[in-house]
C-alpha cells in the first residue's frame, strides 16, 4: 500500500537537536512532497526500521531504492548509521525560525 499525498506542501515543526546548527528545536520547515532530491538536500523521511516516525535529515546518497540520511549534529545520532535506509517523503524548501524565514541549504 502506498501513501497518497493530498497536498504538495506540508509544515513540519522541528523537535530535538539532530539537525543543529542548520535547523533548531522549535523551527518550522516547509516540505515539498514529490520534489527531486539530490545529495546534500534536507529531507523529510521515514526509516524503514521505524515506519511510524517521520524525521528531518540530510540526504547523503541513494541506496537500496531509498536514501542514506545523516544528522547535521553528529552528537545527536539517530540517523542511517543507527536505523538504516530511509524513504524520502519530501524535500525541505524553507525554514521559519524566530526571526526571518530563509532557504535551507
């Protein structure tokens, strides 16, 4: 059974430190579903080992019809090193933090 995306854009609130300093706890990001993903992009994904949990990580490389994803904060863990390959749901296109919105790179 595959998921059907009803809306191409989704707001997601960041919880935890795994993507610091790029994204911080409390930031909101706008995710574009169906966007092309390249290595280095920040993405919304699901680990195959944890299908009920959505995560924000950095896409490192395509692997086994999915993606190897990493945290920007190596001390936080919880990336593909621990959970294996992830299936990307969408690409983060905008960050909104206390202050001024900016693109995510």
